[in-house]
C-alpha cells in the first residue's frame, strides 16, 4: 500500500513505526528537516521537506498514486486542508486527519466531515484516545490494557501473571473445573518476549503477559480468579499537563475520583486550573520533593506520568513508586522502551504507538472492520461482520484455511456471545467474529476476509 504520512513529530513517528512492519511504501512530509532526517535514519521511508497541505508537495509525493493519506501534523487546520487537497486534486481514496481540538469533535458539528463537507474519512485524536485508555486502566487496577469490542459487551484484557496467581500451572482446558463461571478466550501469551497462541494443555507461568477476551459483566470474576485484586484508584496524581491531562482529569471528575495535576509550565497550569472544576493543579517540577508533598503524593493511589518526554515519564513513575504509590503508569512512545522496562520495577508502561494505531487500524487494513486494536509486536485483533454478500457464508471456520498464527476468539450471533467457538460452526449472514492474527499472517488473513 502506498501511504503518505503528514507530520514527523511524535504522532507521525508512531504511525511510521507501525507501518514499517508491513509491506508499505511510505512517504513522510514535514517542514522540519531535523525531524525528517531522524525518521529517515530509523525507517525505510521517502522523506519530503515541505507542508503536507501544499498541492505541489503532495504532487512531489506522488499523491495521485497514493492509497491513503494520514495527516498527523500538530495543526488540525493543516490536516483538514491536506485532506481537502488530497480529495479534490489527487483523488486519494482514503483520508485520515489528526483532529486534536475538542471543539471539532462536538456532536453539534457532526456534519463537518464527509465527502460533501471536509473530506475526512476518519478524524482521530491521539490525546483523547490515550486519555480514554488510561481511564479504563484506572477503573480496573491490575490491568495494563483494556479494549472494548461488540458495543462494549466484550472486553480485551491485558495483564501480567502475578506470583501468587491461583491459576498458575493449571491447564487451560481445566480452568472451568476450578470455576464453572470462568468464561474466557485466551488470545495469546507472551513469555520471555515470545508470543504464542496457547493450546488446551498449556498453562500460565509467573510473569506471562496475557491477552484474553471476557464478557464485560464477568471482568470482576477474571480479576478474582487471576489474583489481580487491588484497591480502587480513588486518588490520582497526574504528572504533566496538556491535552491528555485535560481529557483524563475531566473524565476522572465524572468518576468522582480525586485528581491532582503537576505541570512545570505556569501558563499550562493556569489554563488547566481555569478549565477543570474539581481538580487541583500545581505549578512546579515533577521531581521536586516540596511540590510532590504539596500535591499529596503520600496519599495517592495511582500516579500517571504523561509529559512529552519518555524519560521524564519513566523517572516520574519510579519516583512515585519510591514514595509509596502502589499503581504507577508512564506514557512512552517506543516499543523498545517498553521491552527494556519489563524487568525494571512494577511500572505499567502505556504505549502511545499501540493506542494511536488501534484508533487507525480500520483504515490501514483491506478488510472492512467494525473495530480493531493492535497488541503491539504480537499481533492484531479484528472485529468483522459477515454480510450476505460474503463468500464465507455457509463455510465452517475450519474450511477458511486460516493462518496457523491466528484464532477465532469469539462469535456474536443474534446478540448471543460464544467465546472460543467450535471450528465446525457454519458461518451465517450477520455473524460478527473477533479474530486474532499475528503480524506475519496479516496479509494472508486479509485475503480471506476481504
């Protein structure tokens, strides 16, 4: 696929990092030569210096031969103009724009985007998506990630197996003997850096990273059986201001969570204080003992570090843990950093790349997806609806010749949910399936479900 990415900043870099894993022809456009050089040294892309909103620059990038434009600069307006030029002048079939300002996402302006208005197929806000992901994690302590499927009826849970997990060394096909009410679909397990789809006789080990599906009303049962219980996060301290902090604090206020924010920029702190209703905002260094004490770190349940710098976030999370905070989270923009931190402390790293790509994945795949999320380097989870025009109707799952590194995790039929459905089940019109596929098998899976 030929893709143009507008913007070589942190968001654009996240997108390029993921696209580089596939067989994509990627061109990156940015006004900053330094950022372009950095991204070109790291990945095999075509860098073009200039504005992605300028027609002559788009022409230089061979926009007329491009399948997808992702305008991800720091300017919402530039991103919108880029999509307009891509549609009007070069007929790029799919156009995605980063729209961070909340004013453009108001329901009252719902007609702003579309072929008869500003031609944006998908308007995404990384800041909003990151805040939503963090809010979900805070609502379910013990989890490192959660992603909703099937209209929020099913949840993908990600967590690390603790030392005293009750289900250690119990074969998967014996789990329901331990608790007949435990209904899950284990998507994959990551052990010692290697991902695999477990068999019925496989077991969980200490330190395993587990991704599984469960019905939303049974999440608490999973938390209990896997020994993941922690006290609720009733008091949250946020390191760093900006849009993510604003979105997150606003949602935590709705949850009646006591929220405090520390930011080093006086103007940012003042703006946040004026915008938020019940959140205390402190101006000062996130490394200052005096500021931390003033912000009440001693009675904090969870600390979330979401500054623009990975190193600062990791350091702030470690300082918070040293001060006795039980749940600490650090936003990072590098899968490498995530891998390196696995064996350092108990901080949960929130990967900006994974969250950003999950919000874009429907546009990156040739399959028509209802919903999707990436599990980083270990694969993707797709939600696919089968319509009556599909050649798959009438076939069994076993007849689809699915890749070895893939799995049908759930079947939703007429509002009834079947986890780990029988592969002899015949596919019907209207079925919705939740499907896991490893990175090496994505292209084959696309051919099956296209």
